[in-house]
C-alpha cells in the first residue's frame, strides 16, 4: 500500500518548531522530505534543551522524524548550484526563515518560479503584510499578538500563554493544509504558487470564538462568562474567562478526590442542557430539575458559581477517573485533567500510534507524538530523525544524479562542510 504523498519531494528549509511541524506531517504522509541544514551547525534545536550529551535534543528529534538531512552552504557558489538543482527537482520548498532571508540568499520567489514554475513555495512568517512584517517571531510572541494571551488566564490576573504550541505547531498545521491544497491545485493547472501562513493569523484563527465574543459584547454582557453571575461589569474588550467553556454549554474545572496532594486531581465538567436532569440526579439535587431558578439554561446562567460549587462537592468525593466513568453512563460530557506522565503511560494512545517509542542511535529509546491524523489507506510509521548531514551524499547522487567526481568537486569547493573542517583539509 503506497503512502498518500509518496512521490512528492519537499525541499525543507525549516528550522526550530513551526516549519518542522509542517514538514514532519508531510513526511508522515509519505513525502520525501529533504532537510537542508547549514554545515556543522544544522537546525539550532539539535543542541537546544539537550538532555543527553552529544545527542540531538528531544526538541529536534520530535519535530524531524521521517526526514533526510543534507548539509549545504547555500551562500557558497557551488552550494547555490546544488540548491538550484534541488529546486528543479523538488515539488515544494518550505521555509520559516526570518523575513527577507530567502531573498538575501539569492533565491526570491521570482527566481524560484523561473527555475521551476511548478514549484510550490510555502512560508511561515510571524506576521503577514503590515506594520510588523519584518519582525522575527517566536511562539509566545504569536500567542500574545494573535489574541490568545489576552483571553487566557483569570480575569484579575496577568495574561497567560498556553502550554499548547498554537503559534508554532498550530501554524505548521495550517501551512501543511495550504501545501496539499496547492498540490491539488497544481494537478489541475500545472502551476506552482506561493503559500504563506503568518503565526499571528494562525493563532487568531484558533481564537475565533473570542473574536465572536468581542462582537457580542456590543449587544450586552456575555452571560455565559462567570463574571456575569458575579456581577462584575464587562469592559470594551473580551475579558479573560479562566476555565469557563468557550461555547454555549457552561463548563468548569472542578476538584476531585485527592486534589490536596495531586495537582492534576481535577475534572472538566460541562453542564450540557440536554442532560441537566441527569446531572441533578447524579449530584443529589433532584429538586433542581423543576426549580424555576435552575430548570432552564437561562435561569442557570446567573447562578453558575452556586451550581458548580454544588457539583464540586460531589466530584470531590470521587477520583477523576470515577467521575468520568459515572458521568459517561449518563452521557454527561466531562474530562479528567491528564498529566503528561499519565499521557506518556497511556496504553490506548500507544496502540493507536498517537504516542510512539522511537529508537535513536545516539540517544536510545524515547517517546514522541506520532501522527494525530489517521488515514485508513495510508497509515504513518514514525522513523527516527536524521543525524546532521546523514544523507548528504545519498541525496546528491540518488536524487540529483551527481557522479562521484562531481560530489567530490562540490565538497572540495567547501559547499558541504563547516569552515573549520574545510580549513583543516586545505
Ligand atoms: N547555508 C547558509 N546559510 C544558511 C543556511 C544554509 N544552509 N540556512 C540558513 N542560513 C542562514 C540564512 O541565510 C540566514 O542568514 P542571513 O540573516 O545572513 O540572511 C540565517 O542563516 C537564518 O536566519 P533566520 O532569521 O531565519 O534565523 P534566526 O535564528 O536569526 O531567527 C527565527 C530565528 C525563528 C526568529 C526566524 O527564523 C523567524 O522569525 N522565522 C519566521 C517565524 C517563525 O517561524 N518563527 C517560529 C520559530 S519556532 O518558535
């Protein structure tokens, strides 16, 4: 059985997290991803947050599975020749350099398009066109400028960034969709195109319910926000809503048995309207089914604190897993707060390949996330990330068709090795 993207060649100029997320996804779907790295240096994350001496960090390995690595100095004249061959040969170029880097390298869109009109050039930048287009951006900057930080946290606390990497990995996911869409378009037109995803745009896209609420504010208070029931007036911008549900069904994080010692002994409880009567029975408040103060969603909105305090009295008598088991019998939506340790040990996630164990020649076995998107006819197998330049000669010979003497000439011209090694050889 072939992989969905088998035969698609990706020229991968990505680094750090956002771009590598995108190209790893394409590699998992079967694309041949050729990661171009600076000789001797490579993707900076290889050495960042290292836990095993001299081995590529988990930061790098977990973002670069199923890829091949070629080291190439693209500022070297011979390196530029090789890059030109790569552009002629590949289907997609993906990059998340700082603004203007590709132009300074001598490969603006117009030149790439003239070398290979079918090539799709996909880029992640921090911002789209506008006042900040020349700025470099990292994850938390995107969370702050895309509306996430302003709407995350407690109303009386500072803005918070989230643990989910919505700026980096989130934008990588957006770009991957742009690339396969452009590939589909190319099958009909034969033409390549530019695909861009800005991190600010990606975060805002994921924060759309807050832009919804911004507009609802003009028509009155946001009644499903806890602060409405607490009598705290709304300002002119969407406030931070703590753990309130972002949808029309009020929800909250509640303590479970053991919360005093276990920082994750909590559950998310949703008071979904269709199962309100079951909720009343489970928590021991059958009278709330007919009490006009509680019987309808509208009547409950100003009393959410009272309601959740009562539900919490019940959840505190059960573990988070008991809460899940009991509520599921009644179709009441809830979810235990699962720690990273619990997720790493979860056998059902291992069984589906969402969490995988990978073996690496320098660091041994480690856990990684696998492909969260499952294709029935194109299952993903996760293979280890490449060592720096592991496939340089293989790619020059097998993908670009260089002969042995030509590879030697390219190396001799200093396009494949770091400067100190070149100096030692000279
Ligand atoms: N050969 C020779 N030079 C190479 C090379 C190669 N194979 N690969 C990269 N380089 C050079 C580039 O030419 C560039 O040099 P110049 O600045 O002289 O033109 C340099 O390496 C890379 O520049 P950069 O701006 O991309 O890297 P940085 O470390 O200074 O900044 C980052 C990193 C992430 C802030 C920036 O790339 C960026 O803003 N990217 C877009 C937004 C993004 O993706 N951010 C998310 C990162 S994950 O948190």
